[in-house]
C-alpha cells in the first residue's frame, strides 16, 4: 500500500499538465469557432470625439483668421450644425497676402461682400479628393452662397506615375481630406477672390492698364461678345506689352482694320469656351503626354500652345503661350510669353477668367491679310 501511494504522488504533476493541455486545446478550439462566426464581430464605431467643422477651425492655430471671418459672418455657428459641409480653409498666411493680419481688418470690409466671399469657401456637401474626377479640369461645384467654383485634379500621369495635386479656383490645396464630424476640410494656401458680378468685359474696362487692348478688341469687333454668358479665358496684354510689339493707342487709331486679321492680331489672346486658371498649366504638364494644351484660333489656321507649371526651385506657378502656324510643332514660332506674376492672374469673373501678360503675342505685320 505504501508503494502504491508513492507511485500516485509521483504521477500527480503529469496528470495536472495533461489537464491544463486539454483545457488549452478546448479554449483554442472555441476561439477558432468564435472567429469564424461573423455575426459576433463588433464593428469599430466612428470617433465620437471628432469636432464639428466650426469648432475644428476655431481650435487650429493655422486658421485663426479664417475663424474670425466665420464668426463675423455667422458661418461659425452654421458649421457646427448637421451638415454635411466641405470647408475650404485659407491659412493665416493666405489672408496676410491680401492684407488681412488680424480680426479687426475684417471690419474694414463690406459686410455683405465678406459674407459672400467666406460662403464661397464652403460647399453644402461632403467632397473628398476621390469624389473628384481623376485628371479633371475645372469641374464645377456649387458653393454655400450659390456661385460655382472650379476644381482641377491631377491624379495620374499617362507616362507613368501617380499624381496628387489639387487646385480650387487656381489655388493649391496644401492639406487634403481632413475629416471632421460633419464633413471634410481642405487647407488652401491662398484666398479665392472671385468677381461675382462682373463680366470679363467689365473687368477689363475698369483697368486702365489694358486700355490699348480694349481699344483693339473694339476696333476688330471682338469686344461686344465679352459681355455674353459664354465662357472665355483671356490672356490680356497690358499697354506696355502691346507697345513692345508695335501697337499703341496712336497706331491703332491710324490702322486700317480691313487690312488685318483681327482674330489673329487681337483674337490670339482669347480662348473660347474654356475656363483655365494658371494652375491648369501645371495640371496639363502632369496629365497630358505633351505637357500642354493646344487650341486653334478662331477663323485662323494658327494655333496656340498653353503650357507651364511650377518653376523650380521657387515652386511658383508660371505659364507660357506660343502662337504657331500650321498643324505641327515644326513650323515657325511667332512669339511666346512667360509670366509668374500670380497676383495679377486668375481674375475670375462671371463669364470667364483674365490673366496678365507682360509681352505681346502678334505684331501687326504678322496679321496682314494676304
């Protein structure tokens, strides 16, 4: 009997180990079956602590001026509502560039104009980057105040590679898809400045620096069309730019319009039925195999090449225009112009957009009727 008892005590650790292994095996088996039972999976809930758009802007040091504008116009409270909203928030630096340095500076602005401008930076919808057509140019979206804005997205390069550039009204988006509780926010490096109630014709008439260009458009019967609701992109040469190619106020007065091709001499500066910001030249450089956009002049065999992009190492946007004859790039280049004067470009109007040229494109002798 004593011998049997010793044997049993000796086997007790082995029995305990076997029991633990059995329990472990059963536990693993239960976990396996539980993992296969999809009905029991718990879905992660959204972060309930994400702020509403208004509060998010309020608590972001990069957007203190934008929040001051939201508060002054009454949009701060609205952006804490149900939404959804897409907020296009200019940085403090963006406001500094247009002379706004503190909240008191907004008091100097017309209240209705400010409200319309700030409302233009808000969409009554949730617009993520992937909702925008890939390689789309100037896709229109309605804003909270009504007027549409224009979005261009470079998503992929036909020569290979993924692109990630986004522009709204020609302004680069420097931070994308910041999710808030009631929508999404995109950060802008400039303030959008549309001329809500002006046609391109009215804008040009109000700027004396383009008076010779305006006189030429009138002389060749290209002026009246600019009041129509059709869309125009105008590359406007200032008075000095035209003087450099032999066109002045006095020479225009003496010029016999019947002897010249007006659609070349002054129509070269008008792009019909297209709405291009300077930043679109950067998008074209990424999404077009030839890196530019080509279009024929109206009633002419000559065509324009619009191209450009970011100029390294400054990363400023620049663009070029080249007027060519015939159908190939091998023909003679009549003229080309470059400009990085971004402050004078992208003048968005109700029926188009106006850019500033520092060089003329066509001399009178290049537009004589044969």
